[in-house]
């Protein structure tokens, strides 16, 4: 398992937990990377892909494209004052991380493992199954006032991943379904599938930030604080387990948007 984020300490902790729960069957490798820095992300992510594809031959490869930020929060009309270049820089950083870098990562992952299968091919079926999860949000579908930048980014990300799914909708494996527990009814599996997964309102730093945010829309603010008081925030491990079940079953339609509460 390859883990990417900016903080070495949280990466180390995530790697420790991953290996502990993997009981010797999982090795975690960490890469400190600022995915909002477009001057470096291309080369750094490429080198992660190179080292990962050299590290073994794969039956399947899964990318969880999860990193994100809430970006500037507030009424759009009050976010940006003419002449204040900091506003523009903050907007650009949000788009660089939430849209540009996310698109880049999924596109390069697809290229490496789907379009060049000889580099990372499996010993059995010839090409690995490739799955991409884009961490989405209800904000991709519904406009959330004062979260317009976040909503726009999530909607853009969803649409990119829907289009990516469509580009590869006819790529099927050749092997018989009997070799796979999840083989589909036609006896073949889709080589490439993309899922836009909305994890629900989770107990994370992002939600804490929004619950404390003085400029968040009043109705949203009440929803965040009330659901926190009522202990309704979803534990990250619970939404992760649901996601794993969806991926394992492999019954989702490629490119679809699936919410924690849908299944
Ligand atoms: N929390 C919710 O209720 C909720 C609901 C729907 C969707 N989501 C989505 O779920 C995903 C995770 O959100 P979260 O709630 O866990 O937010 P979070 O607590 O703020 O965590 C964000 C994650 O992204 C990483 N990250 C942020 N900026 C980065 C950068 N520039 N480069 C590399 N990694 C970066 C962070 O690691 P480092 O800080 O170490 O870099 C961290 O792992 C996001 O896409 C978010 O939009 C969250």
C-alpha cells in the first residue's frame, strides 16, 4: 500500500496501523508530497508510480483519490476583493489541490496501470483490474451556500471521473468469470471502473473546521453543530469499511456517484 500526504508524522501512523491490521500481509510505503504544488506534483507522483509498478506484478490496482481541502468558505461575493492578490492565491491553491492535481493523479494512474499493462501485468489474466475511487461529496450534486468553491471543485472532480469511466467503458477482461468470485453475468469483468464515493459527514478535521466556522451558512452551521452534538458524525473507519464492501462486491456502475447512505 502506498500512502501520500504532506505530514510525515500522520503518514507514519497510518503506515503503522495499516501494517498492524494487515498482519504481515501488507507493506505500507509513505510519500510526503504537497499535492497542491503543481510545480512538483507531476514528477513526484510519476516517480511513485514508477517505483510501485516496479515493485511487483498485480492482479488489481486501486487508487483512492482522497486528498482534499474545504478551500475558502463564505459568500462568494465577499470572498474576493479586487486588488487583494492573497484571495486569488487562496482560490488557486484550492483549485490546484481539489481539481487539477486530482485529475492529474487519476489520469496518470490510468495510463500507468491500464494503458501500459505490460509494465505492471498480472501473471494470470494478462492485465490488472484497475479501480479508481474519487472521494466525492453531496456537494458535488447539491449547491451548498458559502461552500461554493468546495462544491464547484467536487462537481468538477465527479464529472472528470465520469468522463474517464466512459472512455474505458468497453474494456473487458478475456478470462472466464469462474476464475474470479466477482465475475459478472457475461462471464467477463470490466478492466477499469471508477467510483465517485461520497463518504457522508465524517468525524474529521475538515468537519471540525466547518462546525467552528463563523462564516458558514447559518443552516449548514446548525446542521454541523447539531449532528455533532447528537453524535451523528460517521466514524472514518465505518465509511472506509462501507467503501471496501462496495469495491469488493464490484457491482457499482462505473462512473456512478454512490453515497454512504445509498447502500
Ligand atoms: N469530512 C467530511 O464530512 C467529508 C464529507 C464528504 C467528503 N469529504 C471528502 O473526504 C476527503 C477527506 O476529507 P477529510 O474530512 O478527511 O479532511 P481532512 O481531515 O482535512 O483531511 C484531508 C486529507 O487530505 C490530505 N491533504 C490535504 N491537503 C493536502 C495536500 N496539499 N497534499 C497532500 N495531501 C493533502 C491530508 O493530509 P495532510 O494534512 O497530512 O497533507 C488529509 O489526509 C476530502 O476529499 C473531502 O472533501 C469529507
